[in-house]
């Protein structure tokens, strides 16, 4: 029984946690690609920046959370999401719009976003230092454990993980309604489908671009904050997950938000399944089959986890280049 | 006052003029048809009128107002709608969503226009929930025209609406163009199927090398042996 609980804790829950983070990040990347047709490399540092805004707000008003029984950082997250959305629009106006107006090639936009990412990294370290910070200032992380009858180990879920799952469901449902039921959401899909025709139809393409940055920026802030609540906040936290996020977006089919969701969980679970020590689960069968299992039976050592998204990326590009769901449109 | 007038417009790409003084005039109740050989500047004329191409000389007026080099979305608000020749539907959006996108500039309730478009193109009503990319070429053309009609334009610009369609669909599209025109929409269209198009035209413009070669009523152009010999294949 304990073996199964290990599996649930280290594969199912961990995979769902990291998968949700990848999914929220990848949705932003894929929306930006769908509308603006370039890979936005500064997305991860937009996450980190949003998280630092949450940290500042949490430090300023540490008593808000305990008053309503939620982590202060989570309560501050919507405010920081709005702020990050505004900053995202500002970054677009300052760095990407001038290039767009000159009809540059997409690769120029990509390089500009690399520049923006380096700038954000510098700014974050300049103001916040390089150390590790916790988003829990005046409150403590609640941990819920569930005991199964005949097991000594228990299933462990933390409060931020539950908040993450709830937020992911909320964000996906809200995005679905926005894209399929509202005028602006449909215009976003139209522009991603055929930008020239969108212009000819009289759709205000600048508004659509603005909405795209608002959604991508807000989601980036949320992903960074929810990840930092689960672990800790470091200036390079999000940059380290840039690759899996891009892998998730491409696996799901670039430009396809539901694909990004699926891709996020595919990459997340692939990582946890690959680093899981399968010897734990197979040990009960050892005597029955007369096996001699080694102590560690994982596909990939934990420190090489980053190779998993690389592998998935290569595999997808070789066998199904358009992604799981066909990419290119919202 | 004429609905649309172009006063000797010059336009082109990258400093090279394709239009060298195109002169046209359309009344509110008219269908105007632009014909001419390949490279004559037919589609370029429509694009220049709809602000998709910079006009270097000359001017365009809509009911007397200067609209030269206005942006497409401004022209849509002024009552103009344009149907490009290719890629003229949002393939991943449903038929009805395509129509809604045509009404993007409208702030009022446009649901009655959906019904009116479905009455022009009854085929589309059954397929309203289907992605436009799954429709046949003729049905796509109807979606594209329907999308353009959603703003209740006073002038509809059509770029080769029958290109690549079977003769059956071609006749159907022309019938719809006549119906749309009779509902009070001025139409200016470019056509490769010159003879058939001139038959429904109140005014015909034969372009060659970016200039008007002949300008007359559709019937007169069809009857002119010179025009027939040089431009309508005998």
C-alpha cells in the first residue's frame, strides 16, 4: 500500500502540479504565437517579474491573508496579475510594436524577446537580489495528509497545490468562455486564423493584440506565483522552466490553447514518470517473480530531468510536427 | 452625387505604378464590373480603393467625401465592405462566427442582419455551426459575401467572386449579387468571366495596363465588336 502512496505523491500529484504550471505558461506562449506569430522567450521572466510584484504586495500587507484564511500571496495575486498585464502591454509598446510596424521577420521579434528577457532578469536581480525568498511572510503553508487504512505513509497535498488546481480549472474554463462566447475572444480567434481578413473585416487588430498581452501577462504572473507558493521564489525559477513550457506549447500544437493545456500535462507527467523510482512499485513483485531489482530503477536521474522535455520536443517534431492537436490557430 | 468616384488614381508596389490613372464612377443603385487582361490592374484597383495599397496620385470620394488612403477599418465604418479573392473566410470559425466578425465594428444589435444574410444565402443557415473551412468553394464565397454584408454597407467590393467556381455556382453567385444590389447596395466587382459579368453590369470598365480602355454600360461593351475582339475572346 505504501508503494501506491509513493506513486500517488511523486507521480500523480507532482505531475499534476508541474503540469498545471507548464499548462498555464504554455497557454500564454501559444496565444502570443497565435496572434503575433513569434516565440516569446521573455515569457518566463514575465512570470518571475509578476511573482516579485506579488512578493512586494505580500510584504506590504502581510496581515490580509490570515484575515480571510488564505495565503496572503494568493490574495494579492489578482492585483499583481493586473499589474503584470499592464507591464506586458508596456513591454509590447516599447519593444515589439515598433518592430511590428516595420514588418520585421518573426526571428527579429524572437531576438527582441531574448533581449527583453535579459533586461528583465537584470532588473529583477538588481532590485530583489539573487537569493531565495518565500512568499509566506506572515502565514504558514497548510499541509493536508490523507491516511489510507493499511498504510503507514499518507497522501500529502499542500494548500498552494490545491489552489493551483482550482486556479487552473478556473483559468481554462474562463478562457474557453472568452474565446468562444465573447466578441473580442472570437476576434482573437479570427485574427489568429487570418490576420489580413481580420483587418479587412474592420476588426481593430491593436485591441486584439492588447487583449492578448493582458491574458498572457496575467496568466504568467499566476503561474509564477503558484509555482513559488509551492516551492520558493528564486530569480531564475521561471527561466528554468522556459524549455518545458515551450515543449508543452509545441507538443500540444502551437497556437492552440487546449493543445497547450494537454501539452503541459503530457510534459509534466512525462517528467515525474521518468524520474520516479519504479523499483518502489515493483518491489512487492520481486519475490513472486524471483527478480533482483536494483535500488534505483528510474528512467532518468532527477538531476537530468530537463532532458525529458527536450526528448519529447524532438520526438514530436519528428513524428507529429503539428502537435497533438493541429496547431496554428486558436 | 455618385456613390464612389475614383479620380485618375495612381498606385502600385514599391515605387512601381500598376495603376496609371484609373477613372471610375458608381451610383448607389448600380453594379460596376471591372474586366481586362491579366495584369491590367483590376484587383489592384479594388485594393487601392479599400486602402490596402498606397495611392500616390489622384483621389477617391465616397458620396463626395475624400477617402483617399483611408485605413480599411475606417472605410468599413463609412459603409464600405470588401471581399478578397482568396482566403476570404475564417476557416476555423463557424459560419455564424464568420458573419459576426463582419459586424465587429457595429455596436448595435445586428441579429436581424444575420437573418437577412441567411435569407440571401439559405444554404448557409443549415451550416451555421459548421467551420467555414469545411464548406465547398461556392459556399465559402457566400460566407465571404455574407460577412461583408453584415455592416450593411452602401458599397460592396468583390474581387473575382466566381474564380474557381463551377458554372452552376457562378450563375448562383451572380444572381445573389443582383439580389444584393436590388436591396440597395452599390456593387463594384472584378471579374475574369467577363461576358457573364458584363451581362449583369450597369457599368463596365475595361482596364489595360492600369488605365481605362473602355468605359460604358455593360450592354454597350458587350455589343462593341472592338471590345469583344480584344478583351472578351471574340
